[in-house]
């Protein structure tokens, strides 16, 4: 089986981590795997994994005035058609990672030569992106969605869909029995506006106690420099000064998360299938998350959910956990059970690769022999 994966970015947010894990698992199954991506941390994540890498133009929207930025993006899509045609020519299946790959796939007419699966990590709500999706959905044969929330958005479009929730390594060490003192409220997400770190900072500033530390774990995109600067400015104000730590990208996120009192996912737009929430669940960490998107499907009794963008509601939920940290750590044990039963990384990757192999076999008119399709339970 020859698999060609295509990523619109070389960064290493949750979507790229999911892709990297899938490609490493495919190599372990004996597949011949090539990844087309721009330079960035994703390349480093695949080093030594047996994945061949080919360069691709950055397919994210550039900075600058929107009309000019969009024109530059269109030119990048056109440039990307050359390596896409070349690498897909001898492939059994192509795996696209990210919405912004689809226009280049359609321009290159990849689907005319080889089946295309799309690993979908976005609950698309932006009108511009929805129009892009409407035009480019025909570039794929199968959309593998990380949650039912993602699948629901795709329902009006002519594309077959399946759902495979993200997974995380299991078994793993749980959080210590004693919560830290002073308490630490953590957020593991790239520093970009829709992730809602600004809401979290305002919520912690609104708490009556002044010993709560905030840790913001996650990298940053160049285009979001002004947002990061606004977070740093907010953190320096007197009501938060000295209590906010910017950790940047952390290679072993769960290890750092074990030093937290709780984790917060304050996203203002729906999360497709938050990998950081599942990681928090796996170690038995209390989770406070905004109640939309794929988080609702996986969190269950393992945490608290609040309305998105509501500083007051988020502050109340954080305070509730702070008042009874041991109680909520006990209740968060439900997260470990949920991961063990249905969100194990090895199992979810097996399901995902089974679907990709099945797609390759169906287009070729033969049964898939390089993977076994396992229905999610």
C-alpha cells in the first residue's frame, strides 16, 4: 500500500499531531508513506519514522489585506498542483489533512487518478470557508471526521462521511493524589483567537482569590502576533501580573498537565475533537470546557461545560473546581474510564487506517489487504 499524505501547514497543532501519529502507525503496518507538507515542526515530528517527505507551499492564508492575501493563497494552490500530480501518480490512496488542501487537490484533479480520503479536524462555521467547502468537497471520496459535530457540518455536501474520534496513548500515569498549591489552571492550545485564551485570563482575573496561576501551553502562528501580544499585555495588568506563564510548545504535554489543578478549554468556536481534552481525561485531570463541538461528545461526566465566550460562567466553573479540587479529581476518573473504553490511540488509529485501506481497495476493485476495517463502538 502506498499512501501519500498532504498537509496544508508544517505547524504542529492538534490536527498535525493526529496526522503524524497516523502516518507512523501506517509505516508500522508496512505501508510506503510519503508526506507532502511545508517546512515546520511537523517535519521534525516525522523524522526517523520511515516517512518520506516532499516539500509543499504553505497553504494557509497569508497575512496582509484580505483580497491580496487570498490572491497569494490561490497562487500557492496552483503551485502545489505540480508536486501533488507527481506524487499521487503512483499512490494507492491520498490522505488530505486540512480544509485548505482541498482546492489544490481539485485543481490537480488528483481524485481522477487515485482515491482521496480527507481527515477533517474542523467544525466549519466561517461563511468564506463554507463556500470553499461547497466548491471543493467533490475533490474527495471520503471524509473521515473526528466527531459527529464535524460530520453534521458536511451533511449538505456530496461527500461520504465516517466518524473516528481522536485517541490518546493508554495506559498512562494519573495525576498525583494531592493537587498543587497554589492552584494552577492550564490551557493546552495554540495561541490563536478562537481558542479563547483571552476569555480564560479575564475569568481568572475575576476570581476572588489572587493566588491562582495560569499556564498557557501551545505554540503560535506568525499571523496571530497581535493576538499573542494582547494576551501578554493582559497578563501584565495588576490583577494578573506575575501569575501567567507562557510555556510555548511542550513536547510531552500530559507530563506538564499532571502539575495542574484543572485544564480549561475555553474555545469560542466549536472544537472538532479536542485532543488536549482527551489527554486531560486520560490522566484524570478535571476539565472545564465550552459546550459546543466535539468536546460535548467525549467529555461526559469527566468535567464541567459552560457557554462559550462567557467570562462569568467560566469564572464560576473554575471557582467551583478550586473549592473542591479532590472531589472533582475523583469525578474526573470517569475520563480515564472513557479513554480506556473507547478513546485509546492504538484502537482509533486501527479504525482510521482500516477506513483508508478500505477506500484504496474499493477504488481498485479489490478487497483491502493492508488494513482491517473495525467499526467504532
